[in-house]
C-alpha cells in the first residue's frame, strides 16, 4: 500500500542457453522432498489475508471468498477518507461469515491524502478517540485489532533523527487506545520493510514503557523477499528471546510486488510457502482496486489463475509436513499436508527465477511408513493453473495422473513442462483408483471439502469413479460435501449427482439429500435406493448458475436414515432453459424523476437507463415481468459503472455503486455492483428475487447516491 517511492521492479536477464557439446550430461532435475513422517503442525492458511481485499458488502462475492479460508484482512478505519470503500466495520459481517478471524484497522487511513496530512498529534488523537468509540459500539468489536501507524518510516517519521519521536508518539497513542478500550489488540509498528535496527530499538522501548504491540506487523514488498524472509523472521524472534518477551503473532500486513507478484500463481507460491513454514499471517498488498481480493478476482465472481492456487491452499487439511526445496531461499517452493482422516497428502508447488523458464521437477514423497494406510502403492494426480493476470481463468487442468509403487518408504514423481508463472497441485491417495479423475466438468467428492460426519473411505466398495467416494450421511443431519464449480457463463447447467444408496438399517427405499447453491437451499433431491453399495445411480437436476464460481453443497438434513447415501461425484454440464430478457429502455417500463435513456454502443439494445438514484424520485421500474409460477428466480442485471472518487498514486479509487431493489412494492434489498472501470464496459450481477405467478414489477432506486447504468435484466427460475 501507499508508497512515496515506487519499489524497483525485479530485473531478470534472459537466460542464455547454448547447445550442449557432444557427451555433456544434462543437469539433474531440481528436487522437492516431502516427508510425510515429519509433522510441522496444523495448517494455518496464514497467507490467505488481504489489504482492502473487501470493499463493500458482496464485493467480492461470497463464492470467491469462502473457499479460500480467509484468516486476516486489513481495512480502513470506520468512515476513513483515504479510499472510498473498504471500511472495516462495513465489510466485517461478510468476512466473519466466511470464517475470517481478525480484521486489522488501518487507523491512519482516516486521513484523505497520502502521505497522511500531518496536523500534529493532538489532531490525530481526536481521530483515534472517534475510531475507538465506533469500534466499541460495533457488535463485532472482538475481531478487530488497531494499527496506530502505517509505514511510520515513510510518513511523519521519515528520517533516522525522528525515530525517538515515533517511539514517544507510539506510546501516547497506544496508551490512549488502551485507556478507552483496555482489551484492545494493538498491532505494529508496521514499517514499510523489515528494519532490524529499528525493530530492536522499538521492542526495547515498548517493553520498557509497557506499550508492546499484541501483534507484530511489517511489510514484505521488496525484491529481496525470496532471499531474506527467514533472516527477517529469525531476527525478530531473536529480539523477543533476548528481551524475554513472549512470542507475538506476526502479520505481514502487506506482501507482494506490484505488476510482478500480484495475481501471478508461480510468484505467490513464494509467499504462501514461507509464511506457512513460519506459521505467520500475511495480507496481499493493495496495488490496484479494492474488493478484488488483490487481483485474485475479476468481475466480482470470476477467478483469475491465482485464485485457484489460494483455493487449493484453502482446501488443504490436516497437518503440514516438512518440505525441503532445492534451496531454502530459492524460487522452487511448496507447502505439503497430510490428513490421516482423509488418507490424503496434498502439495502445492511451483516457482522459478526467470518468468520464461520451463523446467522439470522431481517430487520425492517419503515417510510412507508413518501412513501405513497407503500400503504398497500410491495414486498421484497433479493439476496446473497458469497465470492469467487480472483476466478470468478456466478451471485447472490435469497435468498427469498415475500409480507409483512405494519403495523404501517413498515415491518419486517427475513433473515435466512446468512453467515459472504457473502453480501446481498434487494429491496423493492410496492406490484405489478405478478411473481417471475425469474431465473439467467433473468434480470428485473425495477431493471436495467435507464437513461433519462426512468421510472419505477406501474400503471394499467398488464401482466408483476416480480414487474413492464420500460416505457418512446415514443417521445424521451433520454431513456435507462442498463442491466449488466454475460456470463459463450465466445460465442453466445440468448437475448430475452420482450416488449409491444400498441396504442400510431402516433406510427407506427412496433417500434424500439437500442441495444448497451459493449458500441458499435450492431443493431436496429424491434418490431411489440402489440394489447394493457397489451399484451407483445418477440423479440430474437443472439449475441456474452464476458466471464464474459457484458453491454446490450436498447435505444431510434428517436425523434418521433417510439420507444414507454415498456420493461419488457431480458432473456440471451446460444446458438449455427459459431465460427472459427485459431491456431497461423499453417503453413499458417506468422511469421516475431524472432517470433517463442514453445511447451506449456496447449495450444489448444500444441504450441504457442512467441517472438512477441520487434521490428517491429517480428510479427505474421494470413492469410486466412475467413468470409462470411463484418462486425463487435469478435476476441477471447487466450494468455499467465507472465512478471514481479523487485520485491516488496507484490505487484506482473506484466506487461500487449500489441499488435498492424492490419487487412488487415490497421491502428493498440493497445490491452493490462491482465497478466495471468504463461506462462502455458491461458486467453482470445475479440477484435472487421472489416473484409471483403472472406479472411483477422490479424497481431500482437509491435515495442517497447513484445506482449504475442499467442495460437489461434477465429472469430465470432458480431450477428448471
């Protein structure tokens, strides 16, 4: 974040490779060594944090946030002026619901300018009072931590002779916060880079004056990160030891270089691996626009290539195990886990020094003697995802799949054709596969997230696809298999559930599973029993999915045996369905007040309706929205919005406009619309609406600000 000096870019000379002379041996492949017997602790998922990654409610969508297991975020002080969105208190409910555990408040972002206006400490203290008061009044106050100063070495204390001034002001501000809120968590000192001398002096001063931070914070934004991370980390831990200070949690509240690391899978694995190895938290730096999970998300619900890396990371369970790269401070890195309950080992890996490198790696997995359930052989599947920058990415592709005999407690897997900017995901299971993992439209249950009593089994049951299946649904209402699927476009898809429902205690002849789509219950599936647990059947339902990422959960919901089923996979295939479109400029609609039609070449009908909002009288109402039956419908809103407030050195201060949407004159539902960055660029947002059989009205309004320009809406039943 906020740089008065632009960080230098990494300058990489092209690697010149000549022809090898006759008889010259090729160098051995670099080797990643994974030791399943060396447990290094529960996986932390610490790198899944974001600075201004969230901007407004629903921006980004829950679908993009929840699968990543978010841990920490850094957001602006309530009502801060530094950026037009990203208020900590505003985004907290969505973050907490997604499983997030801590929100760092950038207190100095109460100021409008960068560098921050220096109006004297007295002025700042009045702002501190206001911020703390608002946090104390917030029902989520326990989740917040305060960062009193941001990059103090680059703002008010930007020379060595001002170091003591910073220490004294730190003491004053921290004491003020703790007077107002004794249980407050304080994070700092938040230098723009790790400064060994300054941090030693700071911690000594803070201990002697009883103003130690509860959370240690600094940034990692420089080219030197790859070589220097462990030096920084170890130096800080040695400070604590030398001063007799209990170890503080560490949050690297900004990481990644602009235009080099952000959004690039093969570079981001450098940070993920080091932070996970050190069990610290890290928040991706804010270099572009708020609300994009720092370029993991585009168009609010579409993944970039890097999103898939963080999704893989978020789905890793169990304990991390020791991984030895070719060099501790080198570019080829990874994170590995072993989950004994799932009988799975997982590895994310990648990275190379030059962005154009294409190379091979030998992944050696040893320590199988500590996981005897693997037996004499293991099945290995490897996926890859490429760098797409800030553009949408397809689903990861299968790189290779095969069975490997375990010899002397280990296997060696050679991965060819690896690309420097790509990342890779390996899953190792017992050698029980009955087919390949399938196409890009198939999602295996044994690789999905499971909760409650749902369990992966590798028993004698046969006939399944892939490497296994999920069981544990009988006699419980606490079992779920959570699939994360990608839809190429808004529209209908046939979701086929492959299941087995053999004889089981008092289970009925027809079983049931509840299907949730994107967090809301869609339907209860009726699943006829199968003749045995080796016999599998398909149940297909046609559902409307949002372009990009969707979450499909198959859940037990009774306490009896009605949902005693095993789940093999789901297939998600594009299908036809009735979708009715209504143009915003149509003559049958009602435009109130200043709302008016204007031409737009890229709009579907050549026109849009703008100037909606800015007062209750300025609205757009779609009339005669007709559906055959009452129920839940998906409304696809096509819109444009390029509003920007103020200027910034590198952050685009976009505004995500919102509209209050009411159906048939009922209570309005507020919907934020991700900024499209141009008035001639159109995105879509999907809004759930309850419609009555026959004719309906849908009104867009905004009493306080402007809504986006509306091109059209399309109406589709949630299931067809």
